[in-house]
C-alpha cells in the first residue's frame, strides 16, 4: 500500500511547509514594498496546489490551514492575533481547503491512471517475453523431435530401401538429436534455477588445470578431428569456485566452439593470472563473430548465423554461472582469426 | 521407384538430413536448401516435381516464398508447419501452397501427401474429369450435367450447396482454406463468414454423406478449411 506510506512519511509535510514559508516571505516582501495585495491569498495556492498534486490530501490540507492561519497571524490587522472568526477570513479558509481537496483528488486520479497504465504495460511486456521464451523453447524442443520422428518412422517404413550407410546416418541422427534434447533439458533446468536465484555456487579452492583437462577428456568424442591445445601455466593459483558450475561453463564454451566452427578447426584453452583473478579463454580458429552480434549471443535462445543445432541457452547459462561467482564472461576477437570467449574468476 | 525431383527447404540441417535420407530411400531425387532465397533460385533454375517448404526460414518467410513462387510457377508445395503456426499455415495455403504436414510428422504421412500432390499436379494439366466419385462410388458428382447422385438416386442441392460442392470437387484431394472457399463461392464480402460456411457444409453433409456425423467425403481440416476426399 504505497499510498499509506506516502501519508505517514513526514518528508512531504516538511517540504510543503518550507514552500509555504517561502510564500510568507514573498508576501511579506511585497507588502513591505508597499504594494497592496488584497489577493495575496492567491499566492498561497502555489504551495497548496504543489502539495496536493504531488503528495495528496494530507499535506495539501495542512498547507491550506497553515497558510491561512499564518497569513492571519502575520499580515492581517491586528497582527499577532487570529481573526478566523471574521467572515472574510473564514471564507478564505474554506476556499483554500476546497482548492486543496479538489486538486488532491484530481492529481490522485491522474496518478492512479498512470499507475494502472504502467502496471498494464509491465504485464504486457512480461507476457510478451514469456510468450517469446515459450515459443523458443517449443521450437527448440520440436526441431529435434521432428527429425527423430522423421528418421524413426522412415526406418520403420515398409518398402523403403536403405543402404547400410543410410541406416547408419539415420541412427546417428537419432542419437545426436536425443543428446541435444538431453542438453536442452539440462540447460533449461539450470536456466530456471539461475533465474530463481537458486544456484548459489558452493565454492571451494579448485585446480583449474585439472578441471579443464577433465572436461576436454569428457568431450573428446565431440571434439574429434580438431587440434585441442591446452595452454595453462603450472603455477596457476587455485580459484574459489563451484566445481560443477565451472565444469558446465567450460563444457558449454567448448561445445559452442565445436558447434559453430567447421570440423577440423583448432581450439585453444588458455589460462593466466591477472592481479587477484584468474582469466580463462576458449579460442577457436573459426570465422569469428562480428562485434555487433556479440552481446546478442548471450541472450537466451539467440542463435548465431551458423544456425547450428545448439540449445540457444549454453552461453546464457555459462555467463549466469560465471557472474554468480563474481566473475565476468565476454567475447572478443582472437589474435589472428576466430572468436575468443574469456571469463574471469576471483583467485582463492 | 518414382525418381521424382524434390526440393527440400528447411533451415534446420538435421531435418534436411533426415528428409534427404528418408526421401531418397523412397526413390526421390532430393535437392536441399536452407533459405527462402535459395529455394526460389533453385526452383527457377532447375526442374522439380515438388517442393517441401518449412514455414520458419531465416531470410524470407515461407509464406512469402509461396507467394513469389506462384507468380511464375505451379510447382506443388507442401508446407511443414508447427502446431502453433495455424495462422501462418493458413496464409501459406491461401498464397498457393498445396498442402501441409504438421511437425513432428511421420515419414509415411509425408510420403502419402507427396504422392497425392504430385498426382494432382499431373491431373491439373489434363482436362478436368467430368464425374467425380467419392465414398467408394456411393456418391457421384457429375460436373458436366450438374447432377449429384447418391446410391443411384439424385440428390437435390440448393444452388449454394452445389457451388460449394463443385468448387471442392474441382480441387478434390486438396486442402481448401475457409477464406478461399468463401471468396470463391460467396464473394469477397464474406471472407470472414466462417459461420455461414459451416451451416452450408453441414447441410451439404446431411445430403451426401453416408454418416453426416462422421464425414468421409467433406473432411474438416481443423482451423484451416475443408478437403474433399475422392476415390
């Protein structure tokens, strides 16, 4: 209930009364210059309308009452006494109060209208985002399902004649697509946990050399036919990280390089110490990625020009994990050609 | 084996690979491209008997490919669509696509649609058959004499019902969208009058279907239109 908060905080009252004080000073100055101000009362509308339109009814009423009483006290003869019992003074007070209430009500209506419109816009935007994500997920699920279905039903189709090579091709396709679905499900789970803030890393000092060697070993089948060079100094200090999450980061970066560069393209893994952080780079000798495309690739379900069958989540998740460790992950030009993905982790 | 030439247009390499192997095993000669522009180029420079067109392409939308192709070619087109792309699918059919298959599709289903699309396109160049038979010969639509017979007896149709049936018979086997039917039979003012169409189709089914509750001749394509099944 933000409106109640507005009413109970004293800030608006203080500001309104300061504005009123300024008005009294102005009225006093005008009076001292000898200018006759029978309608000085109009000047008080300035702080009143200001208070009413900005902070609502409470500050407006207080400003109205204080302005009239103050005027009465300071400027109406006999000075130093209240004359509210006089008809003209009473009428003035009623008019100021009426203005204060009316303005507050109008401003309140306008404010509420704006709030409603803003809420509706936020709901619309987040609905549009959800729809976009849902569409992307269904597309990413449906494509492998469609090729599995086409392959399996093709193999089972009576009357079709498949060579050994064709049969092997279709079976390989089915296996690859099932693996892709599996990666997608894992990535979706990670992404939703990251989103919910539920993937806080449990950090322990880890030897990145060992971690990277293990990942390269595990991914050997996917990296077949490529020269994979690991270039890490022996004295690399340990980093404080969650083994499973950084394993996933390195895995996603390597899979990304394998997916988006032609078979045979070399991949290099480098690590170095940078002040109190360790910097890891995955460099490929592929075609590289134009600067304008780079940040887009880290958004969920954005895919690069190669249209390779990725999950659209690998880089998003890798960045999420690295940032959860207090590090950064970005993409830059490789020294000669290709792309260089770099991430940093705080040293242990 | 048929040896017909198929142009497969899909931006997903895995789908292309599966289709290539499966269609080749059924005797088709397969050419594959990954974008709409490449599809239009290929269709313009090489002879094909059929195009299989994914609706979600990175460059030119599938619907746009249909529209541009129809400016100069009658190449039969089967679109591949996902379940949440109903509206795009209908637009593609309105722009001249011949049929659609929803993803994920099975190979036999796609192959059946392909055979029927190729068969129809060879009919299209031949003069129209004057008598169309449906429901195992129980129903005969004689387009030359404007007579519809069911089980040997003449069926009395209103002029609108006859126009509807005649148009569907002229497109026998093909999906006809609601919009296409309404424009052709009722005129331009009725393009959104799906309810009107439903009423006429229902009364037509009552007169010619052996079991109007389970239509065998005028089939409903949910969300898209109708298809007249002939023998």
